[in-house]
C-alpha cells in the first residue's frame, strides 16, 4: 500500500510542478480511485480527498492512507 501512496504522491507533486497546484488538485481527483481501486476501507479517505483544495490538505490524507490501510 505504501508504494501506491508514494506513486500517487509523486504524480501529484509532478503535476503541481508542471501546471500549478490550483489546476493539479482537481485533475488528481480523477485518479485517486484508480490508484486505490478495490482497497477495502479506502472510501472515507476518497471522500476526504474529494473535498481538498490544496496540496497541504492532500498530503496528510495520503500519509494516513499509507499508515492505516
């Protein structure tokens, strides 16, 4: 699970670097479900991720996913 979180985080950071945080966060919302497809217990985290608007909101949630699932 930690590997999936790291790849997702790298993808997010690369998007932020290339197109800016304000555009990257909404784009990444399309990908969270695919990164963690069929992972039991992911839904509450997905709902939290869908509410995020900044990188500083997303990173702690991703860390929590890696720590708890």
